[in-house]
C-alpha cells in the first residue's frame, strides 16, 4: 500500500548511468570494462522495463587518450565523454573531482549526450567508480562535491521500484521510490550482505534530492562484455575549465614495482585462514616448510591481514599482509592446485580461488562452505594434518630441488 | 610549529581473544572489545613523526558515543596530543560517510582555538566499516587537497610543502609508487604499511621525551578532553546523522551459499592411502 502523499515526479532532473573510467598511461584498468559490462546489462533492462532510452556514458580523463574512446564503445558505452589535457596526464584527485563534477552537472553536455534531456537536467541518475586506489577516493570526493550518496565495494546491483517507510526519509509514511539502485556490499567477514540505497529525502522537513545514486565496484566481480568493434556510439570531447588553485599538487615521479607476491608463476598456492588459531606461529612455520617442499606460494584469507594473532614481527611482515589476500579484497588466482588450510570459505574468498584447477581443503568442520569448492576435503585440524603430509611428502621424495 | 590534526575511530578489536564471531561467521559486536582502530593508530604515528621532525601542536578528533574517549586516550598515548576532541550527540547517530564528514569538518575547524590546521591525518579505512570514504569526503568539505595511500612523507617547512610517496594499487598492473608534492594545508590518509623512520639522534631523543610526556598526559587525559555536541559544533541538524545521510541500510542478509561446483571427496586423516594420494598430487601438480 503506497500513500502518494508527496509528488515523486522527477521532471527530467536525472538521466543516464555514468561510468568513471580508469587507465594507466592509456591502458584501461580491467574494472572499467567490467563496470561497463554491468552498466550495459542494467541499462538494457531498465530501458525495456520503463520504456526509456537512457544511456551508458563513459567518462574518461587523461592525455593522449583519444584511442580509448572507440574501445570503450566496443565494450558497451553508448557515449564517451572525454577530457584531454596535459594537466590530466596523471590521476590527481582534486582536478579530476572538479572535471568529473563539471561534466556531470553541465546541462549542455547532458543535451549533447541525450538530445531529449530537459532543461531541468541537474545530475546523472546513477554513477559507477572502481573500488581501488584511484576510484575509492575519487568517488568519495566527487560525491562530496555533488552532495549525494555513495556505497563502497559493491558486488551486486539491482534496479527496482521500492516502497520505503523510514523515520527520516519519508517521515514514517510509505512512499514508492521508483528506479532505485539496490547496492549490495559484502561485509568484511564475507558472510553478510548489506544493501545500501541512496534515497531523496521526501520528508517535508528535510526535503532534499540525492542523485546520482553512486557506488564503487569491486574489481574482478562483474563480467566485461565481449568487445564488438562494430558497436556504434558517440564520442564527445569536453574542454575542462581549470582553476590554478586545483593544479597545485604535482606528480614528481612514478615508479612501477614488480609484484612482490607473484601467485601467477606458481602451480600451487597454499593459503591459510583462521584455522591456524590454536597454534598460529607453529602452524605458519609448518606451512612455510610445506610450501618450500612443494614449491607453492603462500596466500591468506582476508581476516588474517588484520593481524588477529600475537606473532613475531618477521612472520607478520612476511605473511599477514594485504598483498597475500586471496579473494575479492585481494587477488583472484587460478593455480593448478589450491590448498586451503583452515579456511572456512567466505563468499569473497571463494570468488578469488574458485577458478583453480584442483582444490584441496583441510578443515576440522566437514561442512564448512569451502567444501563446495573442494575436490578433496581433508577432515582434520591443520596442526594434525601438516606434520603428516610433510612427512608423507618427504617419504616419497626426500630431496627436492626447491628445498633451501 | 605546525598545527596538526588526526581524526580517529573507535573500532572492534580484531585481535584473537578479543574478537568474537557468531556461529555463522559474522562479528559478534556485543562481545567484542573496542579500541583505537589500527589504521587510526598508524595515522597517529604519522602525526607524531611530523611533530618530532618539525615541531607541532597536535589535536585529535573523533565522532562517536561517549566511550569513544578510549580511542582519544590511546591516540594521545601515541601522539602526545595537546588536545582531544569528542564529537558526541544523539543527532549524529546513524550517519553515513557524508554526514560524518560534515561533523568532522566542523570539529577540525574548531581545533587548536580555531587556528588553521596545516595537515589533517586520517587512517586508510576503518576495519569494521571499511568504506575508506570518510577521509576524502572530510578533506573535500574542508577544501583541503587530498593525498591518499601515503606510505612516506616529509615536510619542507621553508616552502610549506609536503613531499609524499603514495602507493597506487590497481587490478592487473604492477604497484605504482608515486611521489607528489603539495602545498600546505593538505589532508593525508596513511597507508597501513607506513612506518616512521627516525634516523637522527636528536629525533630519537625527542621521541623518548615526547612519549614520556604523553604517558603523563594520558594519566590525566580528561584535562585535555573537550566534548562537543551538535549545538557547540554549530552544525545544521539537517546535515548530520540520519537526516543528513543520503544513504540508508535497506537490509542485511546472509550471503546465500553458492551452488556446489565440485564433487567433493572427504578424506579422513587416519586414512594413510588417501593421505599418500594427496602427497603425490602435491608433488606432481
């Protein structure tokens, strides 16, 4: 039962889904294409359901990037708005925030994107950013500038009409919020999903528009479209207005570091999780020994990167680090063998390892969620398993080329 | 002398023995102790580094319930802070990041008798909320340029500049260390990998002296504590707490279990033949 006590007519104020593209020196960051793929899927459904003709708009800033535009169209963008300037060569938060905010609010740009845009246009309807070192901060500052809501680290999106009854948003009345983006965010444990909504305040006492509905999207979650070089789209060049004040931060130097942890060149990855907790230091030493015997790289589950145990500093610095995390908050890998030691198998972790060819898990709980992604589950505590398997391997092959 | 601010957060203590999980794997908040968040602590280390290398007054701020003064006390222990500020009011409750940033902005503008803050430090992200949005949004509202993921920095006092190294991690790319310079004032979030390095004897001596002073200050930390509510911060109630939050939590659910993708053979550890086959598999992947 919906009480239509307040008008929810949008009068053309919002339109289209903007995707903020990231690249390094003209090479696209994969999450950008993944976001375009998801945006395409959502907008196609949206247009069919609401009989609309809204568009996926890719926004890209940089220097020497005109070659990116066609590529973005082939991956699902209807329109690419690009700003090209030497000042935009490297990603810098202040200036990028200003330019993206200008593009989003410029009604002339909106009319070029969609000729049917009304003069009342003020904002994009939805906006996507990558949840990484660039997009996480850029999304925050852009949405602070646009004064609207932002959900972070999203891995599922749905658009629907929702009946909302909320003390502040609706003053306790039930009001329909059409075309609302449901933004699903897994929590740090990986077992809970929180749905975040960005809603206009329709309560007359605090009436306020909150658009765009925006989020940052976890890299590696959504599928990019297969590129179609025949896809048609429009490319619009935007000439940004710079304020000298916004150009004061200078990039002096950039250095690329080879990844310290290189999972891709190992056939086996052995990861551990909270199952080490009975004897953490001892267990990690055994895992270290095993990984040398079988030439495996060592990974961890997300909770361990928060250093929940009292361990020697050398072990902390070597193992309990974000670079080793397997899962949506870390690396996605596909080794020949994945060995999951005392990992219960939160959804986020599974997303990082499920492409592995063969999975052996060791868990004292025979029904731990990791089971569903395991070819073999050894039902044991890892402190019992490790000495036995090390012994067994040494019996079969006493000397290995990988031992120190 | 620099004026420095650190914004910190009280968070669940994820260390073993203190953290408590429910049977379904979710955090048991009622049973879990709260402490100064580890990322906040790293931001405090950075501010203390700036104090030792350049000389500074330090002010700490946090938004939270009255018990959040524990976090302020722990932050003072690290930084030898001159001032602790608690922003606590029922009207702040339920704030999302934008509404939190509104309170922190107002708080920072009142720090150190309203003097201009040269650098605001904050943690990379909270361990429990994990959005990482509050820092940059506070920076934007203050009108301060924002530097994120800072792993190293020094301050050039004559030019009034910060020279910082940032760690940029992007999917599918090698990590990038980017060196930037920015005129003060600036807002910095500190990467968890940050470690201050003191390589002069004078710095070591200053470190010992100020930590000792911090110890004494902490014993009477309430003398340094200022409490603010919405009225004394002079914030518009429409822009803080739930009314000032564009976003709401619509629902929380358990993430449904994915369909089993593999046929699982369950092995008992006593079964030596089975264990041997696992060993062989690991030797010949």
